[in-house]
C-alpha cells in the first residue's frame, strides 16, 4: 500500500484529530522575512504565521515536549507535540525565541556542528542566498531559554552518497563537537536533506544517539522506528491551484 500523502502544515484544523492519535513533530528551518533571491521559499515561515501556529496549538491544549533521552518519544498522553528546527539559523533565535516563550513551548535545534557562526554554505552552490547560523554564544542563549540541541552532522552532506567511514565521521564527530562545546548530552540526530538508508540509520544508532528525524511526513506511534521519526513540514499556505482545490474540497466536505 502506498504511503499516505500529507499537505504541509500551515494551520491546526486539518490535522487536529490526526495529531491526537500519536506524536506529531513539526519541522521548521527559517523564521522571519524571506531575503530577496531566496529560492527555497518554503523554508521560511513569517514571524506572524509562526506566532499564529503556536497560538492555535496552545489554545487547543497542545503542549510541547522535548525529545527524551530514553524510551520511545511517542509513548505518552495525547495533545503532545515536538517542534524542531533544522540547521541552527540565527533568524530562529531572532524571530522565534520570544514567541516560544509567550506560548510556553520548547523546541530543538539540529545544529551543523562544523558551521557554527558561519552560513548555510551547503546551499550556496545551488544558488541559494546565504543565511547566518547561530554562533556559540547564541546557542548558549537558546539552551539557557530551556530549549534543546541535536546534531545535523558536521558539514550537512548527503549521507547516503558518502563512504561508510566518511558518513560515520560526520555522524560521530558532530556529536562529540557539540557535547565538548556546550557540555550537554547530544542524544538526537537529524538526517540532512532527509537523506538516509538502513546503513546510515545503523551508523546513527551505533554512534549513541537515541532518536533520529527524517523528512517523511506522518504521525509517530510507539511502533515507529525511533531512528526514522516522521515530521510534518511547517510552511505558509501554498498558492498553487492543486492545493487551493484541495482546501476547497475539505471545506465542502466538512473535513
């Protein structure tokens, strides 16, 4: 049977019932205004939309949880949600920290350990605009606010395209670098580009992580592989015709 397809997450209503059947994880990258020339526009969520998404969740009784260091993250009560950010962009600190505090949510940043204080250079070869990444002091500010950090490798490569030894180094060295720098256990991993396979998954497990996040959409259940956790992409509403018709059909059917 083909996997179920999900639209990106923009508002709670179409997802509220589904989110109560397991553990939903939302995936963000960048917050705030899109710079001119940005090609991957869907990776940006405006400050206003982010605030509305948090307010909706809070008003509906959802509470954020941090990824645990033991046990399966999907084991627990209803109306729990995990908020994740990939790459460690400064704009998340600038536009997100105040809103997270206002709505009493916690989140995890998956950091590219070898690029702290740098830019998203892995995107530049594809013509993407540079975006500043959090430096050590900014990461400490994030941690001091009660949030969590995890690993997104050392350099943000496509892990399945690397030799086993090279992939292992990206996975294990990033964990050690972050632990040595910030003095906190790094127990959670995120596959760059959502690129993984069983070999890469096993390397992550062998490195001592407790969970790993993919970019596959879906709800997480106790039987979900904790090294292949699913996430819903959070973004602004799509304006393409297919998505418009899908929203109209939902309104007509009352779904």
